[in-house]
C-alpha cells in the first residue's frame, strides 16, 4: 500500500510541476507580447528617425542626470 501512495504522490508532483511550467510559459508569452506592443506604440509616437539602442540609452541617461543635449560631459 505504501508503494501505491508513493506512486500517487509522485504523479501529483509531476502534474503540479507541469501546471507550474505551463503557467510560467503563458506568463512569459503574455509579457513578451505586451512588451512588443508597447515598443511598437512607443516607436510610432516618436517623431523623427528611428534611434539605435545606444542612442536611446544615452537619452535616458541624460534625462536621469538632468543634462541638456547641448551640455554633454567630456
């Protein structure tokens, strides 16, 4: 009888693990889709040319530090 209980416990653990993996994959996919849509919205609102990743990083760093685009540190 203990073997049957152990087998049942292992089966429940496997089922729970599969459910958790499915939830993680679903959440990852949903987050990816949301980020992609957000990125597309941001790009469509941005005036001018498309910017490279580094250009966007420079802008965000300058905004955080409070530098104007004309006054860049050397």
